[in-house]
C-alpha cells in the first residue's frame, strides 16, 4: 500500500534588472512596519507563488509554490536519448554537478527498481520543471547552445539568466502548455520538438516535506493518498524583467511575484492564505537579503544533504504544537506511515508545553490569539538556516 504520493516543488527566486532596486530600502521600511517590527533588510528578489483552485482536494484556495506529483514521463529513458543527441555525451556524466556528500532523503536515495533508467535526482527535477510549466507557464529549459555552455561552466554558484521568449515563441509555448496540462507525456514531446532540455542543474535541494498524519491510516484503504512526500528545490536567476506567469485556470487561479516578506505581510487577507510549509520556507528566505547570498548558500548547502521533514501534530487544551525533527519531544523513530494514529491530545496548554522545553524546533498555535509562531533554538543539521519569525499571519489549516 502507498501511504503518500511523491512530488516535487520549485521555489523560484528571480531578480529583475530594473531601477526598482534603488527604492529597495524605502520598500523594506514600509514592509517591516506592516509586519509589526524591525527585521532583516528586505529582499532584492521576488518569489513566485500560485493560488490553488478552491475546488482542489489538497490545499484548496491556498498560496503555494509551483509543483505537483511525479508522472511516468518524468522517468522516461527517452530523456537520456534526448540529452545524448543534444550534448553528445551521456547524461550521467553531468550529474557530478549535482553533488550531495551528506545524508539523502529517502525519496532520492538508493535504487528505484520502478525507474530502471533514470536517477531519482533527475526524475524529481524534471517533475518540478514540468509542473512549473503546467501551472505557471514558465519553462526552465536549455537550447543546444545553452546546454553546451552550462556543461562547460565550472562555477556552480553563478546566477542563472533565464531566456526571454519572443511573442511567437510564447504563442507556441502556450499551445504546448495546454497539451501538457491534458497529458504530461506531451512535455517530453515538446522538448524534443523545440530541441530544449529541462535545466535540472540549476535546481538545488532545499527541503523534503512529508505531509503530517491527521488521522489513523487504514492499511486496507484503496483511496488515493492525500499525503505527499515532496522534494522542495530552489532556483535563483537574474532577468531583464520578471517572466510572465499565468494561472492555468484549472489547478491554479492566480500567479504572483512578490518578495518573501510581502507574501508574509499579506497573509491575513482572505484571498492570500499561506499554509505552514510555505510559511516556514518563506521565513527561511528572510535570512537572505540578496539573491547572490541565497544562490551561493543554496548551491553550497546542497552538498551537505538533508533528511525528511515530517511534522508531528500535538493537540493541546488551547491549540496545537507541530513538532519538527530535532525538537526535544520529537520521537527517535516517528510513525511515517501513520498506522498508529495521531499523538494523543494533552491536557496541558500550549504555553505549558513550551516552558523549559529544550531544544525546540516547533510551531505553536494558540486558539486565543489565532497566531502561528515558529520556534527554533537549536542549530539545524546539514548547514541549514531556521525561519526568522517576522510575521505570524499564516493560516492554521494543515
């Protein structure tokens, strides 16, 4: 039985080359005031987020990063043939650029018998790039010439520049996008036809989120799981102007480019609700005011590895606490499948559960103030950074 579906998400960070950066300090002051206090300098880049349809079975009407579940086309061996034709060398010779020396998340470690030809590192990156194209109309792909330049470049933390498509090219891409939305296999067909290859080398592993268990899992259930084991990638690039992003009017109904702090500051609006994993990652990004810092950090940190982040929900008398790996109350062997059910509710209040707890890596929510607060008083493993608690305006729905 499958307890979850596997997926990939792309955190897309872009910085337009405009005079807008000259007013960045003024904008930062205004945004910090909205967020209710002092904080880091405002970011010089934008993040792409999408609003999911209210009809979605998972995270309806929520603001999310582009992404979705893996499809059979993502691990087709035809990708290997396409790369060989375009680059004149086997794809596996280029994977040294995706170097991870530390521990790996289960979804990308070890052999995958069901994918005999494709490494998971490639499959999930292609999945994220395909979903980005489907949901937002942005194609991260390289032409034959660009592919050659990328393979010859040894600077792993350089900033990517994204191609600006002309009007006729955008029209052609929009036709393909409709086909891909109807049948994921068309993504490979499009890349063959246009002679482009997904730019998997600019996606860096950022986190691996597994949806928490909110009820006991039935081993005999035949329903499609509504839990997801998702690899979060990050991709940073410079551009003359922000790429045109448009909702597919199916899974997504709105696309927005904003600074991380802007998304967090607008989280109270009914039409802009942000769920916990997205809020956690946006608050992590507040550690990086410049795109160069973020790009350098993500490229260098990736080699240290990461493990699965599986929140455990502890209900209390007056709210709940979400426990993350490394917290003093987090078990050594968590029940990933959820066959044992959820943690038993406690008769304690959230404040009591937090008093004198050490170390802490958790999120707390109290019903009385309807605010979420991330708490992390310990170094995170694998060189990662903790969220900066700037604003608590996140939706408590898990």
